[in-house]
C-alpha cells in the first residue's frame, strides 16, 4: 500500500468547529476521526464536469473516478484558498478564488478496507473553468469532461468505479453548474 504524505489534518465536530490537528494516517485509521475536507467540482461552458481518475499512488481509492479535486485544508487555510492550491497541485489549473463558490457541507464515513477509512466533514466547492489542464501524474491517472447525465448513468452501471464521497455529492446535487 502507498503511504500517506506526512502531514496534519484539521479535526472538527459536525458544526465544523476546529478541535485541533491529527496526523493524516491516524485520522484515516478505522473507523476514522472526523476531519475537514473539500471536494471541488469544475464545470466548463457546456455544463460538463471535469472528472479525475485518482492515481494508483493514492492510499485511499486509487484508480477510482472522482470529482475534479479533493483534499484536506491545511490548518488556518480557507476552503477557497485550499481549492485554488489543490487545483494547481493536482490538475495544473490556475484559477482565481472569485471563480469558485462554497456550496454546502456534509458529513460522511466510508470504509476503504480493514485498516483505512474516511470520516470527513466535506465542503463542496463549485466553479467554472475553461483553460489548460496539466495533471500531476503522481496525483491523477486520467481526466475527462462529461455531462452529469453521463456520470449518473455510468455510476448506475459501474458504481464501484467511483469514490463514495463523489457518489454522495451527485446524489444530493445541492449545486448548480
């Protein structure tokens, strides 16, 4: 199994109050400790969503399709600053905070295997983007622009190809493109 990068995640309660930090591997050890995360969904002018297939090097859900990017905010980092940072790091996308919007938060827990899981308070961020994409191959194995109808149909056919948090976001669909 690929190891986590050594860093801290921000622990929170369900109201998103900061409860301190914990090493990332420990926070993801079963059953997981509730911590902050973001999920970014970028749409183009046709209303298509940019999906990424997670790198085989990811310790959780490698080679699964997911939203444009997802990560953990650093301590004292705003959600939008985190989104801008991670879009650049993972997808090579340079974007302004003004092109992004925080839409909602939700809590979820999902076991990956007998050792690791997610337990996150996930902040969903939506934006529009037209431009160059240069993904980091250590982070992303593939990407594509697809319609929401296509994604929903594909998830029905092959749900095991998608990350659990992304399926929850699409099911809730509390966002607009």
